[in-house]
């Protein structure tokens, strides 16, 4: 934790992929379950505080709650409870230096703040990103037919995308990223919708997991000219990580490069070098290393440096992928800044670039790229 | 080779995966063939001493044999012969600071020391890990039937597992790690055994390579509550490394997470970040970077640092995977200590954690995790 | 950019894989399109100068053209135009310290210098590597039959391979590296050739993309005892990178290890650790990290260090994979030297090896390995 370069410390950030925070107090189990991608805390392991992210909470978050660095986890949680979740959320969110949050509100929507609530807590702007699969599932829940699905989905997406700045696909979580490059024909979509509706009628839960339909949803985003985010790589135990290699999207990226619509590869760890390659060779592809940034704690700068090997600076984005705990926004932001600062400080020391270039890199990655892609209005 | 942090240098280690040492003198060709995972030394390349592990032998092992650092390979091997293999084995094994060796005795069993012999040479405790495939192959050699295989295997495993602390699967070497998550039904096991027996009767060597049977063996370990080790990743030229990605085990890990039985992912290089992810999201999964630790020589700390990005400290294990040459125990142990020490020293310098936490991390990884998982009695 | 170790700065280099340079002036768009593997410059991103390779051009190439370090891209391109392409090519090529260039002249052959022209510009030796697929495609263009293809190809390869030092397969670009280990039978080759000829007759362009035929071409190289290069990993947007993992060649490597013919894995990024593994366990396999070396700019030393983890020093090769821009030869060479120098300087400081060993490593990787494998005559 060396001091940050001034122009990194002060850089406004656009967090182009995150979620809401929980607005209720949590106990130790609840805190640990939201701290990493693990959903179970078990005596087989030990506390999840014993991990780089746990150390990062105690080193970097404790002082924000007026505690000494490295305060024990129990002290930390006691102080957190004492301050109350609203004060904790406000302190961490406002310490991030984030000007704009782009929220995917589709994950456990009832349990976390809405976009408007996050804007209020953080005293910043917040924008909606529409989770495509959630729209499709709501259309099915509301009642549709095989033949009518495409039109019903289209109408509902139009309704929800009004005011939204982008869409997001979670195909990675459902069928993996091995999506074909071809736009599915209307008959294929109707057939796939029919199979899905039959499964739902037979009692299965309403959960989209069909390669044709995920692909149809992505093209619906492309057709609207809305930036399309993809979950890629690292996630929780629901994901088959070997099916979430961004390279599996190569065919789709080739098919969509003429569209002029940005494709945003989220997270990417441990495939981030592959994402950087895609961002170099496909003019409409962008990438970040959100989620791993806070999970890897003091190793986050090393991960970011790997992404920087091939990615053009105009393609690099910042996100936290924070969910639930306000600490994650603080850590993701702080560790991203630290990664940029460490990288640039040593490059400046070796005279590998000028300070002017270093400042431009920070501006591009911190906010200019996201503002350009998502067409955010200047503040 | 900066000085180790005191609490790392002095930490007792449990080597949770290794093999025996050769008890006879070896010539230069024999030494080189055991030094790395190469099984041929060829004039197309040059001496395998010209590699990071070769440099590590000369820098780190030569002084143990009273030679100056960087002694030429020929001097090193001459001194080794002069001291004799028993003295060499004793010196290196006793210099490791290892309290317990967990031995897989199933690889080339006739050529190396037994568990009892290793305990004697090292003046430490040694425990057995039963190689599942060896048991199955011995059952076939002893004579069984398709219908009787499961019961015969079960009886023989019971006999051999008495006193053992775990079992090990080498499915990676035979069919890869793409094992289904489902427990095979008795009829499937009998059918697969029948196919195997037919191949053996037709003159093929007794070598298990059948996805159903490897899977059956793993479930037999799970049913006994014995920790199950998996060879993952890096190995010799017999392995199809692209089939040894630990992520291929995701389905099996999901299926076994309710069992409470630990799954131990061995080696993992170059997939160690993926193994760390699995150890984070599955409460019963643990991982190490044995084998690459000594092979990567001075780069071992860099490899360990990557594992540490996501792995909870309660899931990190130590192993050498040493086989044959006593130098490999010494190198694996020393380089693991160096990796921990380097990581912690720089983290302490940056005030990323407290010394108390650093000491706990070393205790967990060095011996507490292994003692807990394998239920080793306190010494 | 710390000063290089003397014996690294002065080491003669054999660039075992590169292409010709363009002999005409290029505008900014043309320069950017040749700078990285991107073939389109788009307002969605920003200038490709904003990338590590762009910074490297401005930091490391500008002084060769008498400009201050970090000169703006526009100044750099203006100065380049002022000097003229011949002078620019001569300056950069002669600054590399390369004694021998091994040229694959098969990529966009009309647009760049020939082998003889490169030798003249660089005042060094230049040798031919024959691109196998180009020979096969020319045989088809010249007119052949299904039954006659193998013989016609054989005759043409014999003609072109006279004086060549090796052959190269671009199967990676066409069908991926999942080539079977078996030598295709003559009837299979004739069948595959017949299918290809039928496609050509139906109006498809003459473009080889058939697993059987790519494999046949590789064996033709093996049979002649000519070192066989494989494009592996990183390339432009035509490549399906997930099909270019060198591990997919494992079966073919097993099948050819008895031949005594070297197999050269080119580029390999981001699979370079896997290539290093193959080079360790297969006695006839060699690897480099060309192409990524200049693209990764100041991160090139980090990439090289990963390759060094497992690769025996007798298996490490140097290449730039430079194409078109003379800057790429300069960057590839300079960054390879810097990678070796950084690695060895810190290893020497830690007393991990002796200077004698460091010097030998540089000699092996810089030129001795290539001279031995390609049987180049001493200069």
C-alpha cells in the first residue's frame, strides 16, 4: 500500500458493472457468504477472512470504520453493527470516488438496493443495465406462446431498456459461452421457446438455459445498438468455469463486429489474457477484471498487469462487480487504483512512458472509455 | 535466496503428497531422468541441468553435500556418489523440517523406499495413501469377474486402507478429469469391469482406463470418508495435459460437496489459479502446487503467489510430490518456504497484514490444514 | 529500461521465425494496422498507439530515428516519412544484433521484402522456411488430381525445400491444432485431396483447411528431416485461439518423438507455460514467445519468465515474428534481451546461479540452440 500517484488517486471512476448493496445488518455467516464467491462456510476450511480478500477488508476497510488496520474480524463486525448498515454503506460508497454506477439489478433483486437507492447512498449517478435473461424469464412467467415469445420479449425489452445504458447476458451461467456466431432464424427461436415452455408446463422452474435463446437475446441487444455485457470467467459454484472462456465467443464476435455495437467482457479471470487478446483484435470488444480485483486483494495489481499486456488502453474498463457488501465497492475501487498506480509508477521510473501518457491511460480506463461506449452524458 | 522469515524457516511441514526415494546410486543419465518430468535425455536438447531445477540443485543442494554453491553438475554427481545414497538421502530428508510424509507408494513401487523406510531415513512419521487404480489392477491380476469386481475391489480396498490416511486417483493419467458427477450404478460398474476383463483376456496389459471405473473408485473413497487426492495438471509425457484441467471435475465436486469428504487437488500447474477458484467455491476442495515448486526453481514463489489469489488459507496445502531423488524433497520444501516467506515479507512491508496473521497463514498451510483433513494424531 | 547485462547486450541472435518488411512508406492507418494483430482501427477504441506496444515504439524506437523518447505518434510518423522507408528499415534491422533471420515468406508474399532483400537491408544472413500450406495451395492452383496430389506436393516441396532450413505449418489458422497423432494413409490423403479439389471446382477459393491434409504436410516435413515449425497461440482475428493450445498437439508429439526431427512451437502466448511443459517432457520440442514479446512491451520480461519456469534452456528459442514494420524487429530483439537481462540480473543478485551459467543460458537461447537445430553453418 504505497501512496497512489496523485492523478490515480483523484481520478473519477465509472463502475460499469456492479449490483446493489444490502440494506440490512448481517451476521458473521452472512458477511462471509457475501465476501467471496463461496456460498457455504464450512469447518472443513476455516474462516473466509483467512484469505487475501479477508486481509484486505481488515487492512483497507477497518480504518474507514475508525478501527486500526488489521483489526480482528470479530471487532470489525462488531463495529460494523454498531455503526449500522446505512452509515457503513454511505461511508464506503462515498469513499470510492465513483461518479457513475452501472447496475445489473437482475441478481437477487429483492435483497439489495435499487438503482435509485444506490445513487442516493453514494451521492453519485446510477444507471440501469438490463439482464436479458431476466426479461425473458419474466415474459414466460407472464404467459406467452412459442410463436409469440419473440415479439413478447421484444416488447418487454423495449419497455425495460428505455433509459437503460446497456444489456447483459448471463449465458455463461446457463449454457456456457460456446454460442454460435449465427443469428438464430425466427423458426429456431419459436422452436426453442416451445421446448422451454413445455419444460415449464411440466413443472420445471422458469430458468432460461438454451443456446438458441441466449443467442437470440444477445442479437436483440445488438439490434437495439445497446452495449452488450457478457459474464465471462470467474463466478460462484453455479458456473462451469471451463465453459466460460471468452475465446468461446470468437465466432459471435466475428459475426457482430460489423454492427458497431460494443461487446463488454466482464471479469474474465483467470482468462483475462485471452480477453485482452480479443479486445486487441476485435474493434468492438472491451474488457475488465472486476470481481477478481477485490477477491485477489494485494494480488490485484498483478492480475491487472497481465490484462494490460495486450489490451489497447481504449478498450480497458473498470468495474467492481460488487454485490451486497459496501466493502466490495471500496476494495474494488481502491485495488484498481493501486493496480494502475503500481504499474505506472514503475513504468515511469523506468522511463517507459511519459507522465502525459500515464495520465491519459488513467482517464481512458477510469471513465472516458465507459462514457464513450455507454454514451453517458457529461456530469 | 534472501533469508527466510523466522516463523517460516522454523515451521514444521506436513508433506501431504510424495513418494519414496531410490535407495541405490544413480549415474548421470539416471539422475537427469529423475530430475524433471522428462523421461529421455537427448542430444536434441542439452543437459537437463540447464534448467531452473538444475540451477536450484547446484545452488541449494550442493552446500548440503559440502560443495560450494553452483558446483558443476559433474562435481555434484561425483560428490553424491562419494557420500553414498544412504547418507545423501538422510541429509536431504532430515534438512526438510518435515514432520509427516504422506506417501503414494503406487508409482514404480519396486524402485523406491517403502513408507517405513522413508520414516526411518527421515526420522519423521510417514503415512500411506492408497492409489485406487493400483488396488483395482491388483484385484484384476488376482482374478475376478465382471459381477464380482465391485465386491472384490471393496474388500481389497478395506484391507489396504486400514491405517491409510487417504486415497488417490490417477484418472487424470488414464482418461483425463472429465469424470461425470454421477455415482455409477452397480450394473454400469459390472459392465465396465466386464469390458476391462475382456481386454485383459485378449492379451492387453492390466491397466485401468475406463471413466466409469475411475469414477466408481473415487466414490468408494468418498463412501469410506477417506480424503480423496486427484492428480491434476503437470506430469510426465504420459499425461494428456489438456484433459487434466481441474475445472473438468466441477460436476463431480458439485456431486460430492454434501459428503463432507475432502477432495485434494494435487500439483495443478499450469491450472493452479483454476484450482484455487475451486477451493474457494467448494467447501470440501483443497489444493497445492507440488511438483511445479521444485521444477520451477527460483520461479516457485511466483507460482505460489498466483495460487494465493483466490485460495482461502484454510484450503492451501503443502506437498513436494518428490519421487526418487532426495534432492526433490529438499528443493520442494525449501522453495515452498521461500515462496511463503517472499510473499509475506513484502505483504508485511506494505502493511497488508499483521505478523500474527502471517504466522497463522504459515501454520495453516504448513501443517494445520493437512493435520485436520487427514486427521493426523498430534505428535 | 535498466541497462542490459553486457553479455546479453552483445549476444548475437538468431531470429528463427520472422517475415519480410514492407519496402514502401505507410500512412498512420497502415502503420497502426501492422503494429498489432488488429486489422481494423476503429473509433470504438482509440489509437492503437495507446497500448504497451505503442508506448514501446515511442520509448524505444523514436531515439533510433533521432527523436526524443516518448515523441508523439504524429511526430514519430512524420520523422519516419522524412527518413524514408529504406533508411528506416536499415536502421532498425541493423540495430538488432541479429546474425541470421529465418523467414517464413508465405504470408502476404507480395507486400514485403524477399529473403534476399532482407539479408541485404540487415547486412545479415537470411534463410528460408517453407510454409507447407502455401506449397499445397500452389500445387492445387497449378492443377493436380486427387490421386496425384501427394506426389505432386512431394515434388514441389522437394523443389522449394532445397536450400531451406525448415518448414512451417499453419494448421492452427485453418483447423486448429487438434491434429491426430497418426500418419494419414495414402488413400486418406487422396480422399481428402479429392474433397478439396471438388470444393475448388465448385468455386471456393484455394485455401487448405483439412485436418488430414495438414497432417500429411507435417509428416512430409518430418520425413525429410526438416525442423517443423507450428504456429501456436496468439495471432490475428482469423485464428480460433481456443483451438491453438499447444497441448492439442500432444498426440502428434508422441507419434513423432522417435523421428529425431525438431518440432518448434512458435509464439504460444497465452499458452506459453504449456509449451514449456511440452518442451520439457518431449525431447524434440522447442518453444519461443515471439510476437507477444513486442506486443507486450514492458511486460515482455514477465512473459518470458513464465516460459522459463519449465523449459530446459536447451529448448528455448528466440524469434520476433516481426512482419512488415522494421520497428517490430527492433522491439522484439530489444525486449527479448531485456527479458533475459532482467531475469538473470535478479537471479545473479540472489546468487541463484553463477555468471558462467548465465552466459551459457544466453548463448543457448540466443543462437546456439537455433544453430544446432537448423544446422546453420558457422559464420
